[in-house]
C-alpha cells in the first residue's frame, strides 16, 4: 500500500468514525443508519445443501441479467463472513430478515462492511479475497444492484447464514460453500477452459482419511505445529476435510500451519474467505500464482503475510492518533465558539 493510499485509508476511517452524528446531515443512499430500514418482515429459510444453494445463486444472478462472476460470488462471501455469529446459528433467521429488507445501496455497503471487518484481523487474507469485494466500491448500475439484491435473498433463503453463522467453527466447516457457488456460476465451457474442477467434498474427505492413516496399522500421530501445503488448492476443500478430521480427534486446526496456493484469482479469493469462515487459524495463508513459474511462492506468501500484519499495525496506530487529534480539534472549536 503506497503512502498516498495509506493516507486516504486513514482519512476514510477517521471520517467514518466521526460522521453521521445527525440524520439530517447525511444524504448517502448507502448509509445503513439513515437510509436503511427496520421494517424487516421474516423470510422463509431452509438450510439447503451447498449444490442447491449454489444453483439458486446462479439462477438468481443470471435471471437478473448479470454476467460477471465476482459480484454474486462476492455477495455470498460477504454473507458467509457476516461477523454476527450465534450458538447454533440461532440468530441467523433474524439477521437474514434484516439483510433481505435493506435497499440495494444500503445492502452493498453492508456487504462491504462485512468483508472489511476482517482487514484488522487478517490483512493478508483480506487482500487475497479482494477480487470478490472490489465491486462494492464501484458505482453499480441498476441491473447490478437488482442482481445483488436477488442473489442476497436467494442465498439467505437457502441458508447461507445457517451454514456460516454458528459460533462453532466445526459447524461452519461442514461444507465448502464458496466452491459450490463459484462452480455453479461458471459456465461449463469456462470450467473446461480453465482446467478447473473443484474436488467433490466426499472425495476430499476420502483423500484426507487415507492420508491420515499409516498403511493399515492405524492413524498417523498428529504433530502440533506442523505445516501442510496444497499447491493447487482451489477454494481449500482438502484442508476443510483435514481440519474437520483434526477436530474429531480433539485437536485445534489453528495449531497447524496451512499454506494454500492457487492460480485462479477467484478461487484463491474463495480460499481466503474459507480460511476465515473455517477458522483455520493465524498460520493459514493463501498465495495466488503459478507454482510452476514461481517455485518460491509459498515462502513469498508467508513473508507477505508478515509484512501486511506489520503494516496493519502501523496503519491502526495512525488511525487512532488521527481520531484523537481530530476529536481534540473539534472540542477546541466547540469551546472557542461557546465563549
């Protein structure tokens, strides 16, 4: 991030923290506080299989006239990352009704905020996931806005929050939702031309079970702190199965290191989202690139993650200082005006 970009980021963060003090001063059609609605009728929700949810999302998007893949996949990713989790996803229906009722531009801003929440936690994964969220900063035309709303409601009705709104990461890791959505959105010809076929979850589970065994003598003993590398990760389906296997054996996947490398930017972005949803831990990283052309991609990805964490810390210090300074200036102006 350049100095100019960093400065703009800090200014935007400060403005967001200190504005919207009075409704009459806000004319932003995307502001949830002033343009959103609290009239949120309940919607019918079912926890559909991933294949059904993915097809419903694709149908809603193309029926609305959409053509891009990043927007509908990003909608589902932002919903999957929605920060409000609850035990047993008991709050999912209420949250779904609230989100589904929002006007399109408020909805876009809310989805962006859901994704941006994770910048402070994992700036490296947030950066890799950005191809799924850059559209939230565009001035979308009516067709895209209608598509965002249609996809949001389809994903909510088919239980995206039921899949990903649980406080228990094991429950959030039952399916690779991003794989189902991205695969459903891609036309058959596009999948063939990319040579991209995501591993079916049953096959991923079988491969993981086979790799965890020592021949026929039983399971290989787990080694805390060891690393796993997947050079053609897709959206991370193999690591999802491996993490679930560890949880069943009483181990926390966050104690391991997970390195996922993927050539396709959209799939790599999905893997970054999944690493957060599945709570693979602080040593889960996703690198985007060609492992054949970049033999040091794994090491570069790890180094980049460390650099981004340090930069995040520096930016947060700047934001805290800027907010304190701006607040002090406002107090001084108020005191001066009152005399």
